[in-house]
C-alpha cells in the first residue's frame, strides 16, 4: 500500500457523503505495499481504509470487491466494502475508482512461528473452498502468461547473471504442465504483512486481494510457504493446517518443487519491474528483488518436497 494519488480533505468530504458515516475526523496515507494508493480514514462512524485504484479496469474491480464481500459474508476476516446510498461498492475519486473498506484489528507478525503458519494454512484452505465457485472469476493477473511476458521484457535491463538465471527459469517454467492441478480463486499475495493477529495470537485479518484470480490452488500455497516458512517445522505446520481442510492430491505433491520456483519467480519479476520501471508517487515503497532471486536460486539447486 503506497500513495500515488493525493486526496485532499475537501474532495474526500464530498466523496464520503453518500456513505453517511458522520464527520470526517482525519485521513492519512499508508506507506506500504506497491500497487494502489491507500489511506486510513477516521469518521464519526469509525475507522476505515480508503483505496484508490491506480491501474485497474472497472470489471476487474467489480470482481475483487464482490470477492471480498462474499468472503466476509462466509466468515473470512477480510476487509468488507462499504456500500453508498447508490448501492455501489466503489465510486470515482480524483479521477480514479476508489472504495471504502472496513478496517480490521490486529497487527502483522514479522517472525511467525509454527502456530501462525498452521493458522494461515487453515485460513488459506477455507478461502479456497469458499471462493471455489465464484462466478465470473478473472484469471490470476500475474499468472504464467504474465510471468513469461514480463520476464522477456525485463531481460535487456538486467545484469548478465540475472539475465542468464531468468532466461533459464522461463524456459523451465514454460515446459511445466500445471493444467492437471486443482484450480479456483486464489489470493496470490498472502505475505506476512497481509495477515493480522490480535495479542492472543488469533488471526483477525486477511488483506490485499487485488492480485486475486483463478489459478492453481498449489500456487497460492507456494506463495505462502515462500514468505512464511523459514524452516521445515513451519512448512509442516502450514501444510497440516491446509490439509486439514483440503488435502493436496498426488499431482500437486509431484508439482510442488516446480511451483515453489514459479512463486519465487513471480515476486522476483514484480520487484524487478518496480525497480526498473518505477511509477511516480508521493510515498512509494520499492522492495528489494534480491531476496526472491536468492530464493529461486536455492530452489533450483535444492528442491524441497511438500510434507506428506
């Protein structure tokens, strides 16, 4: 979450009127993440998160907000879109689509333990099952086609070592057949900073669904494993939590080493793109791509099996 679009108090006052939330007390930009402009908004009716969507078409936005509404109604603790007096989940602000969402309690954990990983695995499985029959689901916006296309456009901008690694990994991934894997709507970005916990260690929030789309469920599990699991104990806990609700099939277990590479590749590319093609913004977070380059290299040299 960054701030690319500056929203002034007066235009926000006008925009908020259809929500009937009382007096605007304060709004402040959130400097985290990479894709949209976000603000904490405090009114007489409570505290909310305002998201101004920087690069999204409105049919995709309709899908994302409908997904959030569906998940919230099924007990998944995610931001719920507020509805104005026109019955819509979003409206134009500063020339861009914007939505007001509930603000969830809790804080992210920087160093998760096995208990956190198990809870996240269970939540991920719940999410997959609730959204399994989501109508008119969009494809994963950073799926295999995106990875191939963006990787090829970045090659001329990279160092010789990066170029060699990326060329070989794109070739490897293009040879994989993931079509047999169970599929559905996935979160696709469930990093530690997108999950909230209360002081007792209870999971209280799942955030940032704007990379969600239809893809292999195993890809989502690999994204989570790559960010959350620093050791075998954490990975076993994540898998146990997930498998308690949806046990991965034999073809998924077989595809796991390649899928962990695909997940590492996706975030290496995203961060390389942000580094080499940055967008102008008032408060912008640019994350280091080297972490995922190192991870990808490690998975290539020493593939890790999914716990059984």
